[in-house]
């Protein structure tokens, strides 16, 4: 069953002669548990598609079903609740708050669920351990490397136990070692049953997904399953190796 289903989705920004068509009649189905990579040049519509899927933007036309529910009929607080409960976001720029510790950054989404301060920190601490940063819970963001900061962002995305994880260039600001560590984490999350959609410019990273979608000028130009060679499955590294 498709957890994400878009039919003839169009997104236009602006009006009249100043308008820009970011998505042009896009139809897409993503099954539960798939790992999908989205590629394409800048301005091809990748991030707009991600924002529509993540309920951050509404399509100008077309239909978007999330878990079979027509999202056009979901308004205001209900829309925010679905986004909070079902979707985790990982961004290229980390988006950590500089004045609070790593573990407090991870715990922030739980504030909106009404969890107590102790409950939030306990759950966040467990996730920090899960991403290999148990010994850096009370480091400030400026005391972390780029790879460590991104792993904090991954933990924060998982704190509400979402079924869908949207990653927009999650390795874009990282070196090759840190990028590999983040991909290891995403594979682990995927192996636990999560649906993952990742934007990337790196074809080697895209090949580690199940499926590669290429966008051009707001349209899906190609949609191909990834054929993995025997023995090429990415293996998870030990948490001790995730320090960069």
C-alpha cells in the first residue's frame, strides 16, 4: 500500500507574469518502508516536492494522499499534528538551537506533545546513545563537528517516532567520512521499517537507496529501482566509529 500518493500535483509560486511553476503535473507513489532518493539540478523542484510531502506547502492543484487521507481536507492544528506525529525532518543546515545542549535540542519536539522535562530528556538521551553520541549529550552545538551536529539532527527527527523521514541534502555540508556515517544511520532507520525520502546531489549516496527519482524542470524525468550487486548491502558500523 502506498503511504504517499501524489496525483497530478502542481505547485505555482507567485502570480501572473511573475509566477513560477515549481512542480508540473507530478504523480508519485511511495510504498511503506521504501528508501527513495530524489536527484536533479538546482531549481528542478526537489525541495518543493519534499515540502509538499512534508505538509509544509500545499499544492496549487492535484491530490496528495498521506496514509490514504486527502491532505487538502486537513487544516490548521490537525495538519500540524499529522506532520508532528508521522514525519521527521532532517535538513542540510542542521537547524540546531545554539544556546541549548545537544540533548535539549533532540528533546524539543516533545514539548508540543506535553511531555515533562524529565521525560523529554530521558527519551532524548536514549536517542543520543542510539546515534553514537551518548558521551556528548551536554555539548553545545558549537562544540560538535559537522557530522556530530547532523547526528543530533537525526536523533531530533526520530524523537516522535515518525513513520516517514524526509532528509533534504543531509550530507551536503559534510566530508566523506561524516557523510558515510549519516548514510549508515539512515540505513539503520530504514531497516527498522521507516519510509525514507532523501534529496541528494551525490549519485553514490543515491545508489544506496531502493529507488532513484530524477527531476527536471518540475517534472519527474525518471524513476528507477536500484539494482544492488550481491554483497553490496551497506552494513551498519559500530557506534564507536561514529565520532566525526
